[in-house]
């Protein structure tokens, strides 16, 4: 897959983040070839970065970088602190024109997908805290990506409110267990709690209405309009791709509509409505994903049909066979036999 992706076709991340990662890695003495290992991308990607890059390439680069380091969490903390608003393009400019943190949170929730379309940020508030919760599915990168992003949120919030005498502090929640030898000295002033239910940041509710001095309100207004335009350009197919991605990277064999809606931070009725507008249903997408995975597994002769049916969450091999034949016109055994003949 080529590294330069359009907004409409696949999971993407803004090239701005890759430039930041490249420069940060170079400052730590990590070679470009190390960053690009197992990505199928060449050095020209780093030399002349596109506006957007394939999501999987960016996150493989992050994984390569942090796993090269002797103590990756020291760099995770520094990486997060260095993610200034200027890295977030038009979204960052729009945020700098906000009147208070409530508006900042709403802008972030609404437009973060134009910077990384497979990410979701959910904003909620009660009498004590405003919560910004992250949702993403690259498990091998959870420990690095989530923490660095939430540290950047903490840093930006405190910068935006620097003119106020703040009482209290933000608290970062991490689902992951506390790493051995976590560099707490590097995280001075950052309040992190591990082994939590969600990856999120809790901001004191009393901070949310504190005034922020807007920086060039006219430019911020134009930036917000640009964000809205980019959001409209995101293909509706993006929702289907998000569902397919979650189905592929979630351990549960049979995810319900309600569970999928929770993963995407929408209500079940909203998810149903949006899929209906695309002339499909969650049931159809799930079946297509299972059948596609079934075909891939059937090419591996060492995996029995019974094991495949179990892995895909069917009640038994008979149910799997019936569904597969209904979908493709052949039984799993016949499909496997035809594939074997083609490979000879």
C-alpha cells in the first residue's frame, strides 16, 4: 500500500505527526531505517512527507522507535510534552481561538478525526470532572501512544490556562499496568494512574469555564471552517472501515451492536441509523468480515474447519458450514480443496 493516502480511502494519520516523530527520533540517535523497519516504505517518505500517511505505517514507526530505546517511557513523556498545538494543523489554530476549555473539548471531539481518522475522542462532564477519553485499537502501541497523547493534552491544558492561579490538577488514567521502573522523576507534575478502566484525562470541572485569551480570532474562525470542510470530505465509508477494524482487532468472537456502538462512542440507535444511510447493517458488515477471515484461514490446511468455526465465534462447525455456503456457494471443505488444487 503506498504511503500517501487520501482522506477517502483508508486509515490515515496527518503527516505532521510523522515529521515530529522523525525529528524526535533523530534527536535520540535512532536511524531512519530503524524507524521504517517492516513498513514497506522507503526513505523518501521521511525526506518528503505527504500530507497524510497510512495509519499502520505511522504506528509501526512509533512502535519501532520506542522499542529501540533502553527506557522508552522517558521518551514517551518527553514526546507527549513536545506535542504542541502547532502540530495539530487547522485544529490547533481553531483551539487557540477558543474562549474556554469547554469549547476546546468540543472542538477536539468534533474534529480530531480529520487529523487521524481511526481515532475517537469522547467528551463528557459531571460536577467534578470533564473527561476526554481516547479510543483506538492498535494494542501493541497502547502503552506508548495513549500515554504520550494524554500527556500532551495535560500539557496543552495547563498552557492554555497559564494566566490563572489553578487549584487542583489533571489526572491521566491508563488501562495498562504500571511499567517496571517507570521514570516518575521525569513525570514530575503529571498525575498518572495505571490499571484504570479507560485511557482518558480528567480535567477539574471548575477549570472548564475559565477564560482563555483568544489568539487571532479571525484566523481561528477560518481554521474551524477548514476543519468542518475536511470533516465533510471524510467518506461515509470511514465508519464501515472503523467497524471492520474493530472486528478484526477485538478479542471477542461475537461483538454485539451495543458493544460496537460503545467502542465508537455513539448510541446503538445512532449507529444503526448511520449504517442504514449507507444501505447496510452491522449484521451484514460483521458477516462479511467473518466470511473474509474464514477464506483466509481456510488457506491454512493445518487449521481444522472445527477450529476455524470456533475461532470465528460460530456455535459449531455445522453452523459455520451453512453460513459459508450461503455466502459463497461452496462449503468450507470444497473451497479449501479448490484452493489446494490452484496452488499445485
